[in-house]
C-alpha cells in the first residue's frame, strides 16, 4: 500500500486546528472554588481529628454535640465534587453546584431549628459569625451561579 502526501499539506505548529484556549475563571468563581477547597480541608482535618480521638486512648473530646462522622465525610466529598464540576465548566455542573449550596443552607437551618436547636447557645461568637458568613456565601454563590454572568463564563460544554 502506497501512502502519498499531498504537496500542499503542511503542519503548522501555530495553528490551533479549531481548539480555543479556555478563558480564565472569573474572580467570583475563583472565590467560590477557594471557599469549597478551604471548607473541604477544614472538614477533612476535623474528621481526621475525631477519628483519631475515637481510635486512640485520648478519648472523645468534651463537646456539646458529637458530629455525625459520615455526614462530615460526605461534605468533604461533595466539596471536592463541586470544585471539579465548576472547573469542568458545564451547565449541569453550575446548576448542581447551586443546588448543593441551597441544600447546605437548608441543612444548616434544619440543624439549628429542628435537630439541635440548642447548639446556637453553645457556639462561640466566632462560631456564630462563621455560620452567618457560611449562609451569606451560600446565598451569594446561588445568586451568582444562577445568573447570566456565570452562565456565560461556565457553560462552555
């Protein structure tokens, strides 16, 4: 079998052949991704410290409420998933991330109102401020992710 090469054919290393470099992530998306990464790391450290306390002779730390360890592990996994979904820049990833932020806000409300309503009384001022900041970030992220600017920046696929 004979292979022929067209004399007009050339390989141009500068040609992108239809591939377009993705635009950088908008600053707001970078903030959301950073929030998710920091939250995942914080929850992973907390989970590891509780597991270490249960397995070692240190005993269980004194606290008003022991966290639900499977839920804590689930939130670490969800945060990592949300980071990947945002970085993939798909419409489904953007909408799923917004939905999880809404679920997180409802989860916090459920814990504070129904399942462990007394926890607010035992929180430090810093803990209350962090909780309020978390709800604010949830709301701001949902408003941004459902808006037109996020759709234009993230819905590439």
